[in-house]
């Protein structure tokens, strides 16, 4: 495993394994340099394949890659037919699932999401029987992707642990009023996650806000009953050397955040 990659610091059961890549350790040329895992961003397919091969060396199996659309669908990573589980989205011979979260109850099944400013969230239960991963951009976060992932785990929310990976930070994520309304209309407490992007007069409503994805995720998880939340605080936008950032660079690669049961 590349020394710059991130291993979550959380009290997960021993059989739960998790990992987040950075932009270090791969073969992709600029502007995808160097460890881009995404096939849809314009990178050389041969470079992406080699990066995924390098990643595979640190995993028990090929991850179940997703076609992410900023929605709330959750794909279940099922055993392969040879293991008696029947055909399902976990079978690498089938089409890539269109989903923004994945869940696995079977050891060796790697759930993965890709991000380059959006928030990756990894989940496990306190008994090490199920894991999940979610891609939480503001649209999927507001639509309920975290709640959908927790529900798909099939355990009580108070048994769930969550880890927040690297995302665009609260000093860089500028959004419009429609984004603020999307969250505050559902959870009034979400107002604390927004501050005016530019100082205004007392009687003026800001047109732009700086949003804190980490706070928004914690509020929604708490409302779902998930209180044990770890991680957060790494900014993809400001740390150019370590992370890809779509908002900063436009053409860029994607990091991968993975979780599985040993």
C-alpha cells in the first residue's frame, strides 16, 4: 500500500478493512497524475487499468465499481455464482451498477466510491457483519444517500459507525441559495453549516454561501440515529499535492474510498 494513502482511524471491528487512495502512487499523466482510478474522466484507459491493477494488489478482490449519478440508489455486493449466491451486481461480468452507494454482508466483497471534492462516507456495524460506502455530493447528500446506505445495512442505526473521508472543505465550497434551502428546508439545524461567502449588509440575503459538507453529513447521520462518526477535516480543494479536486482543476482524476470485511 502506498504510504500516502489513508487508513481510517476509527474503532471499527478488526475484520473491517478500509482505505482511501490519494493522487499518489500511480502512472497516469497530468492532469490525472498520478493515481486516477476513474474511467470516465478522459485519462488514458491503459493508465487507469494499471492503477486499478496496483490497487487490486492491496485488496481481497476487484472492487464493485459504480456508475455514480448523484442519486440515492444502493447496490448490494452479492457473492458470485460460483459461491452459490446467484448472479447479482457483485458479479464482475455484469454491467457496472448505477448507484451512489454500495453495501456488502459477505467477506471479501469490496465496496468503493470515487470522489474529487464530494464526500466519501464509509460505514460498518459494531459487530463487523456488514459494510457500506456512499458518495455524498451535495445533491445525493440532500436527497438522502446516507440514510439509504444505513437502511440497506439492515442493522439498527445505533450499531453503525461512519467515517468521513477527504472532501472539499468549508472555506472552499461556495454554493448558491438553492443549495442552502435544499438542506435547511429538511433540517433547520443545517443552517449552522452555511456562512455567507462575502460579507453583506444586515438586511441583505447572501447570494452565495460557504457550505460545510462534514457538518451537513453529521447532522443527517445524527437524525438517522448514527452518532458514532469519525474522520473529516481533510480538504481536497486546498491540498493540491495530495488530492484531486474537480472544482479546483476541472479536468482531474478521482480518489477511491473502499471498505470490506476480512
